[in-house]
């Protein structure tokens, strides 16, 4: 399988899940700074994903799977023994999907695009930061009650996604100072060997 990714993008999440599950992936970087977006092999990325965003997973049969929340579940289900997603049809699986949807809609699409484009203006971005802060406070409370991970004691695909998105906070000028449990979560996940391996492979800075 091949994962199309961009440095520092949400595609880090399925990359982490694949490594945690022991699933080998071929990687192909997409330069999203150029228009049109071009892959490392020189292909027009729009011919692979007409929506022109990562991640995209090319399956072994040549078909394509898009959307990060779907990709991480697909990868997790290929190695159920890794414990990255509860079994399909169980209440726990729906809780995982609830967290994936929460991160996607309440965090991911607030950080990006709103805080990645200064042309939206400081007033709009301040309002977005306030909303993100309220959502992070919700996660802080959940981790206090039910942590250390989103689903309790076990690291899952939802944690890989949360780590990826909250990792944008410095760039987006989101202060995590009021969230000690979330900061501890970020440190805990950031020390996992597979997380560090994925970040290094994508050319990202890894804390010492």
C-alpha cells in the first residue's frame, strides 16, 4: 500500500497507525505548497485525489481510499491484534468513531483552514481560537476522568489523530498552558517509538 502525505499535515495520523499496527507502507510526498499539487514522482495530485488534499491510501489492488478517519480505521482493522480500534459493531467502536468525528469536525477543521491563512483576519482567527480553547477544555476534562488516552488505558487510532491536530497548536498560536493533562498526553504520545519514526520519515522535527 502507498500513503500519499504532506509534511506536517493530517496524513501523519494514518502513518502512525500503520507503524503501530506493523503494516508496511510505501510513502509518496505531495507538495501542497505548489499549485497544482505535485507528488514526489511528478504526478499531478489532482489526478489521484480531485479534492487535492492528503491523506490518500492506494490499496494493494490499486484502488484509492480517502479521508483520514476512514483510512485509520481501515488500517487498524487489518491488524486487530494491535488494539488500535475496537471490534466493529461494539459500543466501544462507536465511541472511537465519535472521537474521530469530534477531532475532525471540532478541531481539525477549526485549526485548518482558519488559522493557516492570515488573510482571514485577526478578528476571525481570535474567535476561532476561543472556540478551539473550549473544545480543548472538554478534552482536558475527559482525560482527567477517563485518561490517559481518549479511550482509556489503551492507545488507539483516535489518539494518533488528536496528537496530529493538537500538534499544530504552536504554529496556530493556541496556548496549551491551561491544559496540563492534554500537554501530558502530547508528551506521552510523542515519545512512542512509532510516532517518532513516522515524524522522522516525514522530515518533521522530533523532540530530543
